[in-house]
């Protein structure tokens, strides 16, 4: 692993000084921005993994050093994240893969959770019709997990090394333990009150009743046994063997819905990726059941209508980005759902003609209230990793149990938590979910259906058709806006990848009609101008997303882990 030459230069956002590309502007990043000192990327010649945990990235890079390809590395990284980053890495949740082979072949794998057969449209409402917390916490929140089936499906189609070899590093980490770092220790402490509501869950992540401190070793013997079974017998052990028995027993004990039949019926599904373009660069991203690719392409298409975007950090730029996001998210919430259940106007939503129509409705200096947007067409905790292997095959995977530690219900004896992805459905169409998303009928609960996701694993090719960027993020709906801004920062603002990832971000999702920003990242004068245009500022989340990204440069691969949440890059 070599450090880039930039390490010796005082890192900064003044593009004239730092960018390898021709400078076009000086980015306006306030001095108060906590990530103003941009860390240099990790640079490698052959292969690169960027994930939200340095141990997982190292294991992925080692797999490729042993002759594995990017899919082999993805399988190993995913299982490792389930051990070392269990708030988000998981085997009890679901995920999405976007893949681009060096040959140019593209593929997308949907291993999103499905609603159990016994799920009903109003299952999260009380007798008075009010939404309960049961879609977020407890056994009913869990959809049928897709991760193990997804990893097995991608390995069966593209894997090179034996499956067992890819699972064993995670088995060993679970059995022998790993050292908890300060970022993860904070999460265990913050989540402790919720984890304590479920004694077995607490026994996994609060050994001795207390959250592990930085430097403590966390061992997970039950998870090690589960992973060993998966290593030895593959996905059937999860969907039909001992693990399935433990999941169903947990459901019976605690009042959940998942049955043996639900597990046996689960299938990961190959889908056609969403493909778009932005100023001549190619965009390859996730189709429904994730809204990520459609919404990303719709936002970028609207922005492309402006020949040149205003400077980074200006009110004028934030206004245009906000208006594009507002329109694309409104369409997302109205039109998108599980493709196996609903018809969607995807070709229209991703067309340049439709984007031009939306762009014409954006006033240069006035916010459009989301409530005024016409129906234009008839009809907390995720993790992302990016991989490029020595052949140039690229993998973008985003996976989640949804919230931190999912439903908080762990499968007794099996050592892992189940997701709370049922909350991604519109439990009451028209009422907000935990991310404030107000979604429609198309995303109502139905047996066997996949809830609409915002996960946006994305691959970008340059105007010559060569692999350029691999990226994605956690953050619920904020994933889409984070991915969009990093792409625009590189293409429109000439930032290096490290600058593009560190730069402050904004987010708008239509409803609530509120412009989110990161503390210290919005210049005060820009905020004043935006308020004068009618933009509303209610809350500022700590951070917006956590991007794990790779850029292909002439001199090799640059890996950038977002400074926001303690990720890491590893290459060789
Ligand atoms: O699929 C989705 O859109 C959500 N389940 C993602 C949740 C998430 O990213 C939470 N992470 N911070």
C-alpha cells in the first residue's frame, strides 16, 4: 500500500492548488468545515477495496492478492463486515450489487429482503389506525433475509476461488475476536439502551452488560458457528438447515412472521442495471427494487441541462441541486416499487427529454414548495464497499439490516441480528417512515414483495468508456444525494476524489420540504441567500452519508474512505 504524493502537500479545497485536473474555480468550503483538511487517498497499482471497516478492506485486498477476483473479494468483505461492523454489515439483512466486468459487461443483483407470506398491508397500524414502532423495532420489522443468497448467487456466476476460503476469514474473526475501534465503540454505547430490550442481542454486543470500549476484543462464538455452517454447506444451511430452524424458532418465540416456507422461497434476482449518462460520462447503477439508480440518473439529467453549474458552495449551486433532488425524489416516492409487483415508467423517468421538462419548471431564484409539484407523469444502517480487481472488474455493493443493528432482534443461538427493512415499505401510504420518506401505494406492503430501497451502488465510466469511479454510501435516502454530489464534484468541479468525498453535502428528498446540510459545511451567506429564495432549514444531521469510493487514474487506483465514519482503503 503506497501513499499518494498528495500526502506531502497541505491538503485543501483550493482546486487550483490540489486538483490534478485543470482548475475551473475555487470551491467555497467554510473554514469551520471539519473535513477541510483532506486526507490523501490510498493508492495501489493492481487492486483496491474501500469499505467502512479497515479490517474488511484488508481481507478483501488479501483475497485478490491470492488470485481472487472482485466478486471473491466482495463475498469475503461482506462476511467480514457482518463480524467487525455488525451495526450495518450483516447476514440478517439484504443488499444490492452493481458489477462491471473489464470486458464492459454489466450486471445488477437484487438481494433485498422480501415481506413474509403472512405480512399484511396494515400490519404496523394499531386498532385506531396509527402507525406503531413495530415496523422499526422487534420481530415483525424483519423481512426475509437476502444476503447469504445474494453472496452465493454472485459467487456462482462470477466467483473464482472456492466459497469456503472466502467465508473462513470471517469465521476466524468471529471466533477469535477483533479489536473494537473508537468509531464502533461509540455506536455500541449509543445503541445500548435499545439493544438491552432484547437480552440475547445484548449478550452479543454488550458482553458483561456493558458496551465494549475502544481496544477491547469482541468475540462472537455463536456467529462463528453460523458462519462455519455457511462456509461448509453454503446458502442451503441458512435457508433450509440449522440456521433456518433457529430463525423460525426465534420468530415463534417472539411473535415474528418468517417461516421455513418463506426462507425456502427466497431468491436473489439478477436485474438489468440502470444506465444513464452525465456530460458524456457513463452511469451504471441499481434498478428497482432500489430507487437509487433511477433517482440518481434523474437528478443528474436535470443538472446536465445547465451548461455549466455555479461554483461549489454557492447558494446558486445548492439551489439547483436541491430543486433537482426535490423533483426526482417526488417521482421516486410516487412511482417506484418492487418491479415484480408494480409497473413503473422507468424509461420516462430516466430520459433526457423528461429531465428537460422538469428543468424548465425550476426558477433560478425561488424554491418550489414540494407540495406544489404536479404529478408530471400519469400512471440507519447501511454499509457500502467498492472493489476493483487486477483485471479491472469492478464491484459496488451496498448492504443493510436497515437501522443500526436492524430490528435489534438477534436469532438466539445464531449470533446475528435480523433486519427492520419492513419499515422501508409505506406502512401507511402518505405517512413518513423512519427516514421521513412519504411514499405511495406502489410501495405498500404485500406478501413476498420487496420494500423500495434508496441504496445506490454505482459505477461511472469516463467519456472514452473506461472504468472511472466505483462508489456508494449508507444513509437511507441521503445515499442518492451523496452519490450524486460526489460524481458532480469530480465531473463539474474538477475535484480530486478525496476532495469530492470530503466536501460538505446537502440533501433534499421532496418531503419533508426541508433542505438538510452538514454542520459547518454551509457558508452562512449561502444559507441567507437560500432562505431568501424560500428554502426551509429545519434540522442538520451530523453527517450526510459515508462514501466508499475508488477512482481509476493513469497512475493506478485511488481508494478514498469517507472521513465521516471511520472506513478504510486497502490495495495491492
Ligand atoms: O434501503 C434503504 O433505502 C434503507 N434501508 C437504507 C438504510 C440506511 O442506509 C441506513 N444507514 N445509514
